[in-house]
């Protein structure tokens, strides 16, 4: 294949990956040495299961050669180079990759490309000319494929009766991804007006390029701190004014192996929920946001230890606001995740359980409540939310340790089935039973009425961002207003309200 020569001189490395966790068979994957291990796993997932070794140059060469073999569009200059070398270069730089339908050459699904927006940020600024050139290359490649296979996709029999007037159906789709990392590289917060305006302007520019020459109106580009986008969009529309091209749809990607192959930090338009990678390192988007704020990682750590968050983390509401801001700028938007309490019954159906990642992050806390030691361990989902809890009293009776372990497992199962942490905190914080007393080893609380009171107030501070104050301690001579067992005697022979005395 000619396209394999495009990878000559690229330093490669070979890994052995396991696609199915239940299958011990390993596959050999060869990819550029600068790419991380997750890209090898993604390449193995989107490659047809032949059982043999996988080489990125060979797999990419198949769809690149298919595009090069398609005839050029009418009006293309005779000396115009074939798009194969440019497509291979963009894949090497991880700016563009075909979707699964094009990679596997599936005729029943729409072919398309996925563009990583953060790859078009250079020296802290978005490069609109490079982005438009990449979009035009992707659109031309999809239209060449559509023109080559239009006769087979007419849906009429017999296939050799080619209609004289062919309808211009959609030639494919171009999806954008890694939006939040693109905004971070330019110094914009995801949950900000500037960030939303910049995202809408970039998305509208992509849709303008896809609709140029198709007769469809281009979306308007809002006021944005990014310079020159409106003028560039107007020139693109003017240059293709007299053409009659097949339309290309635009949108944002959904989670899949292509995003991992491109090294996207956040899929589609979703925010980066955690500043750390699964290995505990700072993400590139985190380093970019710190740099734009004039902070070093050491200064950010000092702020975090002092109780001040150095970076604002986007939440569900910011995701919803971005989704609403981009409506109309592209043809396709992925569905929003369900709100916390919406359709709770459907989310808690039997069998719908969110699995924890293979490598989990969290924290381990050792504290003492009234002289009784306790160990608390947490495990987190990929987005940094709590997924598993373990509370272990160090020197209590076997019955107390067993009850705490059962309660921890019940809370963990509830969290993995979608129960909100706020409900557990509201139920178990300020519960009053022994042992209780002064808290040592954790500044989040100075006094706790029980081990569960301390544990869930600590979880509220760590995962909900809500600091819950200490409950007032009970004076030694004061009557407990909420005893564990109501032994109030209500018989007629004794005065009401008198308590029975337990004799051991």
C-alpha cells in the first residue's frame, strides 16, 4: 500500500494489549512511540478482530488508500496533490482520525472524521486557518468517497440503473472533541461566558466550512475574543458560492475508542471533571490553566493545602450551559447526562450499575474519635466522584467491625447504582451513639457524635465541597435528648416520663 510509506521515519514502539478482560489472548500493537498506552488499547478495539498483530501504518493505510483511489471532485485543479499524505500527517499529529465506520469501511454506517480541537491551539492561541484547512480536507475526502459509492447507495434495484438526476444526500459527518482542553489551552474557563462564546464560534466556523457550497445557510458567529473568525467564515462561503456540493453534517463526539486514539482529555463537549490523570499526574489542560493564571504546580499545591481551590472545576450545570450555548451551531449534539434526581427510578433499576475503573483514585484517612481509632478509605469514579467507601474501626469488637463493614458495602452499592451522596450525608451526619468525642487526626472536625457522624461529614467536605460544623457536645450532667433505646414507662402505676434503670 502506498499510504504505508507516509509513516517512514516515524519512531514506533510495540505493546501487547488485551482487548477482552475475560479473554487471556494478547494482541501485538505497533504505534508511534510518543503515543500513550491507552491509544494502543483503542487501536485494538477499532481494528477488526483478525487475531494477528496490528500496525497503525497498515490499518490507516487501508482507508487512506481508499480515499486516494476515489476520483477527485469536479473543479479540483489537475495539479492538486492527493489527500492521503495530509490525512496521514494529521493522524500522526493526532488532530484528525476517521470514525469507526470509515476505519472499518462499514458501508451501512455514515463515514466521518473526528477532529481534536485542542490540537489546533498553537502558542496559546487558536489557529483558525489551520483548522479550516483541515475541515476542508476532511469534507473533500468524504465527498470523494460519497461520489465513488453513490451508485451502490441509491437504494433502487437493479443497481445498474443509475438515476440521471442524483440527489445530494449527506456525504458523512465531522465530529469535534476535546473542547474543554482547547479552551484551557487558550486560558478560558469552561464555565464562563468567554469560554462558551469561544466554543460556539469555533463550532459555527466548522459548520460554515461543512455547509459551504451546499446551499444551506451558515450559522452566525457570536462576539468572541478569538480574532478573525467572522471574516474567515465569510471568505469560505464566498469561495464556494457557485458550487453544488453534498452536505456534510457536524457535531460533537460521544465516548468511544477514536477519542482515546486521538488522546482527547474530555470527550466531545464535556468538561474535564478531574485535574489529574488516572496515574495521578496533572493533566495538560490543568497545567495550561495554571500557567494562564500565573501559578506553578507548587503554588497550586500550596493553595490547595491552605484550603483554597486553585482552579474552578466544572460541574453538571456548566455542562448543561455549554450544551445550550452550542445548540444551533452544529447539526448534532450528544445527549446530556441525566440530572442528579431526574429519572432516579430508571437509573436505579436492577442491573444498571456503574463499574469502578480498574485503577482507582481516592484517599485514606486515619483519625480517632474519643480515643477510638478509625480508618476510612475511598475509591473514585473517572470523574472524581465517590464510588466506594470503607470504614474500619481499629480496635473495636468483631460485631462493631462487621456492622461498619456491612454499612460501608451498602453505601458503596448505593453510590454505584446512582444514589446521591447527599442523601447518605443527610441521613448519617450527626447520628449520636458511642463512641463519640474529640476528633484527632483530621482538621475537618473537632468533635463528633459518632464514627458515622465524623465519616460522612468528612465525605461532605471532600466530595460535596460543603463543610458541616460540629454538633454541640452533650454536657456530662445533661439528659440525652435522643437516647438509643426509649425505656420510658407509660404504665398507670408509675408517673409518666420516668425511665427504667438498666442493671448489667
